[in-house]
C-alpha cells in the first residue's frame, strides 16, 4: 500500500525533529523527493495521533502557523506541547520561526 509507505517515510522524518524545533509540511515533502505533496504530509500528521512516538506538534505550515491544532485533543494541546519544549507561540503562530525551523534537507543530509 503506497499510502502506508509514504506515511511511514513521513513519520521517520518527524521522529528525528529535535525537541524545541519545528519544520513544515512542505519541507518534509521536499526532503522525501515529492515537493508537491505537502497536503499528503498533512494527512500523515492527522493520522499520527495514534502514534505517540511521532511528535506531530513539531510540524506546522510554511509560515509557522499551527494549522494542524484542531486535530489534537483539547483546545490548545498542540501549543502546550510546543511551549513545553521551549517554543513560543502567540495567536497560533510560532515565534522566532526562522530560528527554530528545522530543515530536514540540511539536517538529515549527512545521514543519507
């Protein structure tokens, strides 16, 4: 099943995002060699909530907005999880986004 394989590849990347850092759906898609599949990465993140080893809160949109927050239980769980890792969030926007952004193309290339 291609979809399950893609989701697993997304999760493999997300599991490597360090605490205190975030990345975007598009950055993951580019790293996987499928730059037009940001939405599919989003679907994978929506399905990740049954997988506690996948830190889905660390994946935001390209502007640092918590667009996936509605898929977390409770009202502000995504924000609370990020703040517990030292990431500042104001009005669903990651603060200092450029400083906390983790680009898998740069961070993981040495692992390939």
